[in-house]
C-alpha cells in the first residue's frame, strides 16, 4: 500500500476548485473520479503512472510549466513514478 500525496485546497468557490498536489516518490492520489472538466499545470517535471478501472496502466510525462485538460468522468489513481518529488496544480471548472 502506498502513501497518499498531499492535496492542498487553494480556492473553492462557485466557479472553480484549485488544488495543489505534492507527491514524494511512489505516493498516490488514491482512486477518484473527476466530477468536472479540469486542467492540470505541472510545477515540477511530472512522471506519472495512471491506474485505470479496467486494470490497465499508462504513463504520462508532463514537463514543469506545461498543462493539459481532461473532461469530467475520468476515474483513475495517479502515482509519482519517479524518484523525485512531483507537484502540480489542478483546476476544476465547475458548471
């Protein structure tokens, strides 16, 4: 069983929820489902392993300063797959 990363809520209002995630090596978010469309911006280089409900795994590499977006409904567990600390900010776009 892995340790859980640190999630720090920065903003939570009627329009957005902004959360910073900080991971030590091999820490995880735990299984979760995104209720809103969201944007991730990497603070550090992020080498992530994503576990999916069907048992598959994928890896994603996001460089510091880069961003990506996803739609609501995604269910996964995010793991820091590197030997370095990893941090990103997630912005959920409420409807």
